[in-house]
C-alpha cells in the first residue's frame, strides 16, 4: 500500500471537493435532490469541512433522483474533467452504487488492480432504495442484500480472502456471469419499496440494528457549508448524526485520530506523474487504465 504524505492526503481531499462541486452543479441545474452524508456531513457540522484524518466524501440520492443524476451525467460531463461510473455503464464494475471520478487521475485500490476499468480519484454516489417498514422483514432484506453483495464481490474475494472456506465459496460464486449477477441486484432494486418509511444503500452494510435509515432524512435537505462551499445536507442533521455516530460532536481519542486512508497501490493527480507500488498484478503485465 502507498503511504500518502500529508500534502498528498490533503490534495486528495481537495480533489474530492471539486467532485462534490460538480455533483452540486449538475443537481442544481436539473433540480435533483441530493445530500452529503456520513463522515462528510459529520465533517461539515463538526469541522466545517473534511474530517482532518478522513480522505472520503459521500453523497446520497433517493432512487428516483439517482436515476435523474446518472441520466444527466451522460450530457453534463461531456467536455468536463470528470466521468461517472456505475454497474450499468462500466463493464467489470461490480459495486451497487456509482462513483464520480476525475479524468487523468489514478486512485487504484489495493486488491482491485485487475479491475478492467479506470480508477481515478473519486467520491461515492449512493442510491437509497426502500426497505420494508416491518423490522423482521427488514432483517430478512438485510440478509438478502448481504448475499447479493457478496455475489458481486466474489471476483475480488476469490483472490483476496484469507479464510480458505470463504475463499472457495467466492471461487464458486464468481463463476456466475457478470450480467446474471448484476441482474439479481437489479431485481432487488425493482422490488424495493417506493413509499416505505425506511431506505438504505442495498449494496452497502447499514451498520445499525435498525437495518435502515429514515427516508425523511434524504427527502428534506438544507444548505450546509463544507470547506467554504455551500452544499445540500440533511435538514435534520442532528437526528441523523446522533443515530449514526452517537455523541457526534465528541472527538475520538487521540490514538484513534489516524488518517483513515483508503488502501491504494497507485496514485496520480491530473497533470502529474504516476506514483505506484508494484504489485503481483503489475509484475505479471498489468497496466493502469485511464480516461
């Protein structure tokens, strides 16, 4: 894994800020509702910007707005220094959410070196789909989502899993053609509740016992400042952040304030030289794919 210097870490954050601005530009132009979420929203409230030790930026849209956004990207990104990826427009892309990336950049994740698509510096763009209001039904839906997520992950898991039993399961699962595996995921989307009180990212762990989040959090947004720029955040940010983080204004212990750097094996900023850690994939003739 490459160890990013303090300067590189901050440059990644500022590159992600440009991506957030692009999301806001497109959504404002097309009247699309979005909000910054998770650590990005926490950073806005507690730090006025990025959490100093976090190199991540996330936005979320209810499914209908997500579909409008990905459609808008087809025209809005022409001639722009950005590109959008999701499982429907990128062969080999097996994540159940989108990524907005920067052209002429590289942010290649560890253990994903053989993915057959460009991996530029990015932010995650999450679609929020409805899940049942009845808790036991949500628990069952959570299990279903887990199984499909592991099916999509199997191509990577077959090569990186340390547990021999799990590794063998992944090897069996990855035999399923990509088109069929993605079809199972999209069947989940089709069966998602359109008017339920709870939503979630289907292909991402919920991280809570409720197995979902209030739809109203993503339906009602408000302006919030982040790194000196105005974006859209969750209007009831207190309720959301308390639910997700507990005492969200309390800083973690000093020993926990370490850079939560995504593990990467190659990094490149636009117009600069590529810096990389050679992996087995590279030694076997792999190459960096770029847009």
